[in-house]
C-alpha cells in the first residue's frame, strides 16, 4: 500500500469553487466532462506527483459526464473520496468511473425534480406575488430564499460526497427531496392562482379608469380561459398575444 | 432623439454577465427574469419598468427548465432585452414609464427567448470544438491546457447576449419617438393589454408549476385573494 498525500483544505476549497464552473463549456458530446476535469484537477495534481498517473487520472474524468449542476457537488466530493483511495492503492481506478456512472443519472433526476421543477417555480411564484407589496425587494427576497437552500445544499452535498463516498446515496435518500418538492409545487400553484386575481384587480384598476370593473373582470376571465387553453396544448405565446390583442381592442374601442 | 451610450453599454454589460451566470457559472438565479430585468431597469434608470416586466416574464417562463440535454427558451435574454428596450423607450419619449410602453416592449421583444434558444444551440458547436481541443491537449500531455479549455466556454455567452441586450437598448431609443405618434385610443388599448398579459402569465405559471392538483391550489389562491379584496372594498364603503 503506497502513501499518498492527503488533500489540504485549500485544495478542497479550490475544487469546490471550481465546481461552480461545471457547465462553463457544456458540449453535446461529453456534456459536463470538461467542467468535471477542471473542477478536480487541483486535487489530482496533489494526489499524483507522477506525470503518467496524473495523465491517466485526468483522462478518467474527461469521459462523458452529465448531471444536475448543484447535485454534481456530491459527485465531485465522491470523486475526491475515491481518487484518494486510488492514490493509496486501496482500490482500482474502475471504482471512481463506476461511482460516477452509477450516480449521475439518479442524482440528475433528483436535482431536476427538486431544484428546477419545485424550488425555482415556488420561490419565483411567491416572490412574483410579493412584487405589489415589496416592490424591488421582492427580487432581493427571491435571491435570498433560493440561494439559502441552493448554496447550503450544494456545500453540504460536497461534504457528504467527500466524507461518505458511496454511502452518500443513503444520506441523500433520507433528505426526502421528492416529497418536499411536491409540497413546494403546490405552494407555487396557489401563489400563481392568487396572483392571477391580484394582478387583474390591482393593475386593472390602475389602467382601466372609468372602465376598471370591466377590465378587472375581463382579466380574471382571461386568466381562467388561458389556463384551459394551455392545458389543451395551445402554445403559451399564442395565448399571451391573443389576450393582449383582445385587451388592446377592448381598450381602444370601448 | 439622442442615444444614451452609457445606457447601451450598461445594458450590454449586465446582459452579458447574467448570460454567463445562467449557463456557465454558479446558477444562483441572478439570471431569472424577476432579478435580471429588475436590475436592468435600475441600471437604466427605470426600476419600475424592469420590475413589472420581470414579474410578468418570471411568471410566463415559470414552468420552463433545462432538463438533461434539452434546451428551453432563453428567458434571460428575453428579460434583459425587453427591460432594456422599455427603459430606453421611456427615456427617449421623456414622458416617463407607462403600462402601454411595457406592453409594447413585451410584445416586440418577448420572442427573443426563442432567438436565444437558437443562439444557445449554435454556441454548442463552439463548445464541442473546445472539447476536442481539450482531448487533444490531454493526449499530448498538456493537462493544464486541457482543463483550462473549460473556462473559454464562458466568453461567447457574455459577448453574444451582451450584444443582444445592447441592441435592444439601442432600438428602444429609436422606437421611443415613434410611439409618441400612436393614436391615444391605441395607447389606452396597450395600457389595458398589460394587466391582461400579467393575468395570463400568472395562469400559465399555475399551469407550469408542475403541481399534481394545480387547478385546485390555483383556484384556492385566487379565491382567497378575491375574498380579501371584496372584504376590504366593503369595509372602505362603510
């Protein structure tokens, strides 16, 4: 068993910061392969003083890689966990390749479902609903709420990958992200529904003048009709331009 | 008509920065329409236009997501371009920001989202070239050059979408004086179009929330708001 240098804190921090550039050169063939190799390179340099071994390690991470950019932090941490063991001859290089291949798909699905399809719509709908009350602070609140979850989880996942290796799967499963995501989606729907009503009333009163009640009721009706049209697979653009045309004609001729 | 070149430059810088943040670095949601358009409005001296346009576009694009290798519409360039154009149109007219003006900006510049998706697809060709250079460098033993190729992928986003936002700001200066010649009836119609589009965008957001029982939750939300408004109106009359 050979002795390999352990990764210093500064290298661990550098790898984490570089993982924020994971998608900088996303390409159709290797997807995030360049981003992953770029992220872990400082650690590989420290683990493999021998040039041939370093070349082989970099080549391992230039192969196809694609997952959710936030949850990738767990895989980046896990890659370091395995590379340290490989450098100490405690396991074969196939292990790290298998680790990436096994985790990138399921973690991508988990990250997409929680971050892209739940957290982002929920925080977006809540903060959009707060625009009439908070004005520009709603945008600040959006960044604060979203990144509180995003940055905390990203850092935690990196640490879990680094310390738990393959066992991080169980730890992530315990977080129960799909259930939390479903709740967030319900919040997003309720906020958006409330916003249909509020925007119709508030903006309708501002723009409508003497005809405000007509404009408010028309906007509410348009909200309901557009929901039904989009469910019937009418494109969003068509619905939006149609509504604008109708309201414009009504405003011009009434 | 005089063009405010500082505003055109600021629009380009912010448009470029958020384009990089959206795709290449961090993804902390500075590039979401609500944030990107609000900051664009603030930078160009029309915070209100940026905020309300950002809110509408945030709702319009709420359900879109970058899943796997699929490319959604580029909501960021749509937001920065529309907000920049609205702000410079208002500056060019000198009459201040109005809902009619926001409607015109949205109707004219919203399709930028689709144009942005085409541009994103074209940029992938450049990224593929970077990947080939990286592989060749790694095989030649030049490892630091190989991994550094990753960073070169950011600049095209900055320049392409920065230029797009600057162009929108510039167009706003030319369009502003033309709007003053529109008939008053049409301007009133356009003012009506903004709340209508906002309501539709919110309904699209409810549909795009991906919630299992979205109609139920959206209906509940709308009912609560309507009841609250009715109660407060009744109290005011007493």
